[in-house]
C-alpha cells in the first residue's frame, strides 16, 4: 500500500503543514497532517508484536493490539476449532467492527479506550486508554490486520500495510515458546495447534497479500518504514 497518494495537496488542518516525504514504497507520506494507521499483519509468532514495540520505542506512536478484539468465550458467535478451544484463526472470532471503530476514534480524536484480552481465559480482563499526539501514526498489529486495509484506505486513514513473516519453522518454534510461557492453553493443545498453523502459514501470507499487505521480514519492514519514522522526528 502506498501512503498518502490520495490525500489532496491542502490536506493539512488548521495550523498544520502538509510536507511530503517518501514512504519507502514509492509513495508519499503526509507529515503533520491527519493521523494514519500502519497495519502489521502476518502469521501468529512471526514477530508483529516485537516489531510494533521497536517502532513505538523509536517514535512514541501508540500500538493498538488487534488481538484484544477477540470475542469472549461465552459469546455464541465465537467459533471453536476441532481441538475444542476457541478458533482464534477464524475471522468470526474477531470483532472487526469494534477494531475499526477504535482505529477511527484514535486517529480522529487522539484517544480511545480499548479492551485488554486474555487468551488463556478467552475473556476481556480490563480496559486501557491509548493516546496519540498530533502527527502521530497508529501501529495496529494482529493476525487479521490485513482485513482493515481496504476500509482504512477508502477513508484516507492508511499509511501502510505490511505482512510480517519469517522462516515458518522458526516462527513455529517462537510461537510455541511464547504460548507455553504465557500458558495460553494446555501444552498438548498448543503443540497440535502449532503443527496446524505451520501447514497453513503460506495460505495466511497469501491471503494477507491479497488484502493489500506487503509480505516482508521484520528488519525489512523497518527499512521500508524508515522515511515515515524519520519524519516523525
């Protein structure tokens, strides 16, 4: 996705400038204009959260964890997998409308209250408030982030969309280590789910690409976003 190519030349608001810089993808990013969103999608365990944390540390941009918009265990709309657990890889397990509304609110007003979701219990366990400064971008990371590329692009809110991926066997090991450390589910369930995700990973990357997210490694993503990061000051 190119950034800011559909913005008019006078897109800046009162007291703001609309200087343009390259976005690392052949497009242009508007600096000092409206807040926009950088989507980070990709297979579970590929490094989306770590990448978002590094970018946030460099820029001060807020990170919206899209996995916090999963449906709760007692929601009848929450699908279940053959393992007898919530199927977090099924689109219906995720509240698309709520995630999109949160991004709209944060980019437009500079603040939003969002849920905190616990995978181990499949429940929302709290709320947190995110804030964004004028000129900030919002880093939105999660398995289904690519689903938001089209509506955000249509509203002029998309800065870039990346599908983070690595060697899928490395990803599988990292995912298992993470899930065991966080006690997300019993170990035998995590191992069985991990093998399934390993087989499905190429299809996940292909689907994200079809949605408009550019497949890339975490390090290449940082290089691609360098002009956007530099413009943040």
